[in-house]
C-alpha cells in the first residue's frame, strides 16, 4: 500500500509563500497520477493541481494557475506544491493523493491513496 505524508503547512500573511511536501513510500510510482486537493470549512474537497509521474505533465485549477507550481524530486519520492501570492481564500486543509492510473483526473473519488492533510491558513 502507498503511504503519503504531507508537511509544510502553516500560518502566513496574504501575499506570502509556502511549499508543501508530499513524501510517498510503499512502492514505486508506475502509472501514478499525483494530485493536490484542498478543503475549506463547510465546502467540498477541491482539486488544486496534479502531476503525471510518467510524462511530467501538470494540471492546475484556474483559481491557482500562475501562483502555484507542482514539481517532484525522484530521488526523494516527493511531490511539492509551491504556493506563491497566497490569498485568504486559499485557506484550507491541503491533501496530497495518488491515483493508480495513467489518466489524469480532477475528481477526488478517482484517487486511491490520501495523506493526512496539512493546514494552510492565510491571514489578511
């Protein structure tokens, strides 16, 4: 089974930056899509970004495009989410997820493995 552990959340002021990390273990990521999602209080879980481990294609929600960047470090089996120009509306619990399929998806139900989540709070 794949284990995912997020880190890097915290409290920042609007306009600041954070880098979230998602360390994966348990197996190699053949045919895996890595995704980032977030969930604010009282709202549905929302797609943020995804990365195709095989071909390095990336996908972003319109709300974060140009501000967030997803990347990976193969040696560390880690996926990162660099978040710049943070806004109060970015406040949420952020989750990384893994999909055991070659096809990209923005749907939470399409992902088989999830991390525990890390809180990101952006103050105005």
